[in-house]
């Protein structure tokens, strides 16, 4: 089983679509198929760039695609709910039990409030999730009604997670429109995510760094 099998599954598509609709109603940024696909791709590439086995990277991609599916039940404890939803779907699709267990652990530990990097797959999913900051995630069409999360995401014109195996460094590069949001606001709401990303990078034997508009800040 590969990521594409999950992306094409009708149940997964329906659950992610409904989860994203509910997040929009609650005022959150985008948590649908776009976010799922991007997090999965980044998680997979992080492990590939660091020289991990291709199958391990594929599992990180699957876990990344599933990681927010629990929002279809409730935002609170969505990581735990998502792990159980993924388990049932992956069993139906015939995945190996041991691989399912790894994916469940990665999904269940992707939130900084109550999670930890517990495997290479888990660490890669954390880095993929926390690096997705971009204006395309903003649901609210009314810029005058933006809260700080909308404003910070809308200000980000480019985000890229750079992995340098030779330097053992993982860097989140952001280009921010400072007329929309000051860099300080990013730290105001995302500091816990950056610290979580640092722990994930450390688990992979790397240093985590952050640059905003070309300036090293973390």
C-alpha cells in the first residue's frame, strides 16, 4: 500500500472533506485534502532527504495524509480520534499490522499540546504539519475580520522546509508580507510549534532553524 491508495479512497476523501468544512465553521484554517497532501509529501521527503528507507518514508507520507482526519469528530483530541479512524481504514485496505501501529503512533502524537516524536515517522509528520503556514490555508474571505491566525497565515507568501543532510539541519523558510503581519506575531502564536519542531528535528539527529525574509530567527 502507498500514499496514492489512501488519497483515492472514497471514505478518506469524504471524511477529510467534512472535517475541513467543520473546521471552517469553527473559524480554523484549512485542514482538508490540500493540507493532508502537503503534510504527507513533506513528511515523506524529509525522511528521503535524510537517507531513510523508502518504505519508511512512504509510511510517513501515509501518516501525514491521515494526521488531521480526526477533526471530523471533534477538534479536541482529534489526534487520538484520527489514529483510530486510520486504523480501521488501513485494516480494511489490508495493510500490515506492524505498519498500522507505526502510523497510529505518528498520528496520535502530532499535536504539541500532548504529543511527542516517538518514531522517525512521527518526527517527520510533526515537521510537515508545523511547516504548513501559508495564505492558501485561510478560509475567511473577509480580511477585515481576520483574527491573528488568519492574519499570520495570510501574510506568508512562501513557506519551504529545507533539509540539508550534510549539515544535519532542517530549516523552515518563510517569506512574510510585513504589511499584513509582523514577524513578532508569528512567534506569538507559533512558538510552541517551533519548539515542537525542534524536538522532532532533534529526534532525527538534526538541528531545527527558522528564517523569515532571509533572516535567521531560531
